[in-house]
């Protein structure tokens, strides 16, 4: 006979762990996941270089693989209307855009120039969005510290370019 009481089962706490509370938008959740994988990569890198055990190098390689192969997943997400998602997407894209010129043949000067221009534009967009909402950068820092550093770098680069243009 089935137990008709409303008492929780022993598995209830584990089931709650499997369904964590909503942490925000998909973009914020993805940034948090990238932050955790990046932290694993960094820790494994340090351990691989100090302890020289193959297991740490394997973990480092796996984390790098995951980061590299998951970049496109971030681009598939659609930002919500709060502005923070757009800043995360712009900052993430700008951080990868620096690699664009390296992907074009050395002799293709116009292609390299175009890639450099795209990288500069993305840096400016990231900085402009971050300037509109500085507290959003701080909240990103709790999710993905490297992304927050990259966005702050975008702000400094854009400020320096703006000062150069204005002749300051």
C-alpha cells in the first residue's frame, strides 16, 4: 500500500540540488559556466606546471577544449532586454575578435585590415555598453572574472582611442 503522507523523501534534498534556482538569463548562466571552466583550466595549468603530473595536463587540455569548442554556443544565445546580456555578448565577442587577424593569410592585407577594424568596433561596442551600466560589469565579475577584466580593458582601450581622436 502506498504511503499517503506528505513527508519528503530522503531524495528530496538531492532533487533540489539537481534543479538549482534560476540564476538569471541564459547569457548570464553561460557566462557563469564559462567562468567555472576557465577557473578549472587555470587551476589545472598551475598544477600541471608545478606538480608535473599527467592528470593535471589532461584536465587542462580538456578544459581548454571545452572553452574552445563552446564559444559558438555563446553566439547562439539571444540577449534579453536588460542590457547586461548585450554587454556580456559584446564583451565576449570582443575578447575573441582579437584573434581574427591571425586567421587571415599574412599576404591578405585588406582581409587583415577588415578583421582589425571589426575587432576595434567590437571593443568600442563592449566599452560603450559597459559605460552605460558599470554595475553590470561588477556582476559579470562574480560570474566570469576574465570576461569582466576583458570588458574593463575594452573601456580603457576605447578611452585611450577617444583621447587620441580628441587630441588630449
